[in-house]
C-alpha cells in the first residue's frame, strides 16, 4: 500500500523533474506560480491515476484541486483506500 | 425576453444565415458601444491597431490552434493561378445545384481568417522585450465555424473589440481585475441582466486536451453572461502562453498577457432583448467617469 509520504514524495519528484523550480514544498502553488504549465496537466493526471489506482473523471477537476501538493493529496487521496 | 424577441421585425437588422446586416439606429448603437469600449482602453492609454482580416496559419499553428480548435477554423481559399485551371473553373458554371462552389485546383492555403482579435498582437510584438507593460486595443471581424447560427447571438462572422495588456503576471492581473470591475459596473448601470461566470474555451475533444484540463483547475477565463445564456464579454488571463510562443519578454521572463473582449453583435442582442426594438427606449450609455463615480 502506498502511504501518504510515498505519494507526496512522488508528487514532489514529478514537480521537480518537470517544473522550473529547484525546490518545492507541499504548500507551494505549482501552477499559479508558473512552476508547472498547462502541458504538464495530462502527465500529472496520469501520475495521480497511477498512484491512486483509479481513473480520474473530468468532473473531479475543479478550481484549486491542483493548486499545490497539499491540495492534490486532499482532493484525490485523503480519506480514500489507497491500493498497493 | 428571448422568447418574445422577433429579430425579423427589428428596424435596421437584416438576418443572414450565418450573420447579420446592421444599419440605422442599431448601427449607431453599435458604434456608440464600440466607442465606449475604446474609452475603457483609454484608461490605460492603450494604443489602437487595425489588422488585416487574415492571420498567417503558421502563427496559429505556433499556438496549437489547429489542434485545439479545428472545428472553429475558417480559411481563405483561392484558385491556383494557372490559366488552364482558371479556365476550367470559369467554364464550369462555378456552383453545383445546391449552391456550393465547385473548386478546381486551389492555391496553397497559408492563412486563416482571424478567429480572435488579440492574436494579431502577439505576432506583432514577436521577439520584443517590453520595458513596461503594454496596453493595446483593436477591433476585428472574427470568424468561427459553429454547429448552428443565430443572428446577433452566434455568427460565423462577428465583431470583437479587445483591450489587451502584456506585462508581468501582477501587471496583467491588476489590469484584468480593474477592467472586470468596470465592465460589471457598466452592465449594472445600463441595466443588463448579467452575471460573471467562470468559463473554459470551446476546445475540440476537451477531455484529451491539457489546455482544457488546465483551465478547469486554474480558471483563467470569466464571462459576462447575459440572461443566463449569452456571453457578451469575457476576461482572459493567458499567463505566459503567448509570450513564450512568440518570444516576447518582460524583464527576464516571457511576458504574460490578458485581455477583455466584447462581442459587439451580442451587446446589440442584449439591448434589444432588454429594452425592446424602439431606439427611444434604449438607455443612454454612461461615460466611464460616471461609472467610476458610482463605484
């Protein structure tokens, strides 16, 4: 089972590998600040699907749900059964 | 109200299948509205430009337009100038039985008809480095293919006035916030039933387009929606999308940009629907000073 810390680590790694930042915190705005761009959205969705083990529906994408790693975790992982 | 508005009975309005013909008092109203929007642009000393009807296809390709909006694109087509080809066309009768042009060989298509007024600015300022925020305005006849058309409301060819800011993210955001507040005050002052709503652009296959998904999670477009169904204006924050595509710099970064856009025919529809067809019943347009004073 992927733990919260593993999920957050994978998300941080994605931001650092793809974005324009030397460091990232879980509270940092990742799109609003320009670290990630629109071209990264699809890959981020794929990563969230992989980590959560389920497909995301467009209806689940709402303003603020990709604001930060904290927001992504709260929206797509918190209070959900995370499969191994 | 829409249900009772009969556009075929409006003086100065001719209905065409994909557009409209405006004259008389209605045309005068459109001109006053456009001057009002130019007056809004003047608050930022925006320089006015007039661009050609065509925009290079290469510029739209650079914006990924043909991937995102192929269903909206319209192209100017010309015949291949070879005399034999022209001869074939001129002797063919030109149209088929249903009125469709029977083209012979066509010349390469390297342009599109302008789909949005502000695109021309990014091409115009390509490669520039801005030492201060730049404010500009233009009016363009825009073209967007649609599944259905309705005069004044949804036309293949329509008039768009835009006021554009190019600058840092904070400069553009400040411009959009002020412009949005002023347009909201304007609609209240006139008495139009308008609500500001979050919106996304009409992408082709949106679920597969990261730009649409990005607009869902990071709202960058807000529309002034008349009577719950018709966007008569919008504000759009492009971030650095156009700045990156056209290498326009603001300081050490790609410039950000944003625009406020007005669909002039749709403003006419909102006026007619709200106040009726008689020009005597239409309210005077306020000045921006009056709108400011009212807060």
